C-alpha cells in the first residue's frame, strides 16, 4: 500500500480500559484514501473505541492533554490514547465523526447551537463561523431534513436526530467521515437516501454498523475486530465476502488441525510401543515424543465466532384478563406541528400492535405518552388498566439510570429479587460477572441494549412497549430477540424500521400514523 495513499495507519496499537479490560492487542491495519470501509465486531468489542483513537490521533498536536480521573488514560477532552504502538494520520487530513447518539448535554441546544459546537477546537474554545446558518441549510438538505434553526434538538424524533448527527459531521467538510451506527432510527426512505449519498461520496468513509444489507450497498473493505483475540482482521469486499472468507478459513484450520491431531496420536502410539521394548528403542521412543510435541506447536487456534445470546422468554404478568390498554386518540406531526387524530384500539393478552410511519410523524411520542398514561391517562388519549406492569424499551435507553451498576439496574427491575435468577438471566445476555459491577453509562450502546432486554425478562411486564429494539444490537442476536417477542403472551406495541425483523414477529394489528 503506497504511503501517500494511506490516510490512516495503525502500527501494533494496544489499548485497554484499565488493567482488566483489554480492547486492542498490537493491532495493525491501513485505510486507503477514498475507500469505504466497514468496522464490524461483537457488541462491546471496541469498535467505537477505534473511532475515538482515530479522532485523538488527528488532534494530537492541538489542545491540552490531561489525565482522565476515572479511567486513568491520558486524554484530550475525553479522547483516548493507545497504551503502545502508533496511529498515523495523513497531515492534510481532517476528520469528523457522526456519533451513535446525541450527548445528553447537547439535547437541550437549539439546532444552531448544536451545529456551532461542531467547530469547537480540542482546547474547548469555540471557533466563530459567520456563515453558519446557510451551512446548516445546506447540510440539512443533504440529509433530507427540514428543521427550524431555533428548534430544540431533543424535540426531534430518533430518526430525525440520526439525520442531525450525520449533518453535524458533514458540515465540517472532512476528508475522512466516521459514521457510528448511522442507520439507527432511520426509516426506509432515510436509509435509501443515506445509501445514495455514500455511493456518490468521493472521500474516505469508515462505518460502524450491524446492518449487513446497508453495508453491502457501498463497502469495499471490512475491518473485523475479533472480541477474543483483540486483533483487527482486514478484508477486501463487503460483509458477505468476509463471511465467506472466514467460513472457508475456519474449515481449513479445522481440517489441518484434525490431520495434525491424527499424526500426533500416531507418534505417541509409536513412542509407547518402542518405549515398552526397552534398549535402543527407548531413544526412538524419545524422538517420537519430541516429534509429537513439535507437531502440537503447529496446531492453530481456530477463529472463534462472536457469541450469540441464549434463547430467552419474556414472561408475561400472570393472572390478568380483560383489556390491558385502550387508545382513543393520538397526535401526529406534520411540518413540526401537531395534529390530533382519533382511533379505537383495545389490546388484551397475546395481542401485538405495530406502529408504523415515517421519521418524525410521532411514533416515539405516542409510545412515551402510552408509557406515562397509567390509569389517569384518559386526557392523553390512552389508558392502561390498573395494576399492569409496563416494560418500556426506549431507543435512547433513558429508562436506564446511567449511574447504576448493571447489577443494581437488573435488581431494580426484578419482580422476584432472587440473586441467582438475576445473574443467570444476565449471563444469557452475555453480561459477564465483571460487567455486573460496571456502571450503565460506561457500557457500549449495544451492551446497554442487552441490559435493557435482561431487565424486561426480570420485570415480567403485562404490557411491552418497544421503540426500535434492534438499534445497536449485533445482527447475530436479532433472530433470537424476534423469536422471544413473537412468543410474548402479554400485550405488545412495537416500533421498528427493520422489515426483516418485524416479519419474524406475530403482528395482530397495525396503526399507520403516516396514512
């Protein structure tokens, strides 16, 4: 790879969060100018960490570097530095990142203030951009979003916030665009718009995503972060090409190991036979054992696949009959203005309702209204029967207390408070003993999602409200989650823009807010 064509290079880079959480182990790879690269790997493997390391390296000569008191890492305003190795960024390169979620501290900003923060230097001082308003209009047009500049960011829907995040990176006009789960919360039209944009985009793009179909539409290379070895494997082609290569490699390694194991056992059998004959044959036996030991060193560690969560069931609240939820009216939003509509929906046990409609129409707003309605929610157009436990999976995980440890979060949700049951449930969602003592806020977005599902299992809700439950989740887990939701015997309301996921779940009624 010609050096002038390489815009990012990792040379034997190692990184860990403290001494007990290694992420990268002497990782090396390069990214060519103008390429479109995907980073894939298990939830919590460290994909977003790679983005943070890249952005730190891009600003390493700017701003004040200080010690992070919680992690012990040398950081520049929360960014990360490797323990060893070197990250090289082409000097003429500028980098911008589209994050997974809008930080809570920025949710109360206006659209204008949100974009102005994109031009804050590494020293924390804002750079005044005099033509910020026309720049905002230009990037909002690119992401197909019309929005008043004085509107508050948190008032946008999840899909609209996803477009704002992409626009916040584009407004910086970077040479390298880093996209962290850009399809989360986007409807089909939004994803198609993003695909078209990325295909035509002539600069370097690196994307983290679990959406294989989306990635295959534009990727020309994959960086696969192996959770087990802490290495990054570099492949040419899209995800399906990578999967084919990995499968072929695993088959080759297994066959080679099987042949070696057969030869090793033969040498050991010969050694035992010659050793029993005594005399000069013992020297032959010794050479046979030494040969067997040499062959054992040739056995390779077969690449391990990412683990999948165990099949699970969300128990429904027992001993409840009759109507669980009544919806008489709801609001939709057009041109950012609410309009009231009426309906007549009653949900009982084993009835599943799908809410559909484009980004910004009001689906998440309706779910939030339903979750808060309770028995006094008639004025809000919805009523939940008294005594019903509501399990609410929010796309932004705001139902989780980020200051709680994982164990405290699961304990607070548990209907039984039996510790062995809590820990067994957590293990099924790949929540390790070490993670149980970790604060929710320190988890990756994908790990937060798995904690949220574990809470639902422990809660045993009578009404399940799910807002984009596949966001951030490793694609391997999604069929398992779909099967659990399909079998859920309480009342359920689902919002999802992933048709392949919805198709696996029994839906009894559809409320299309866009009609």
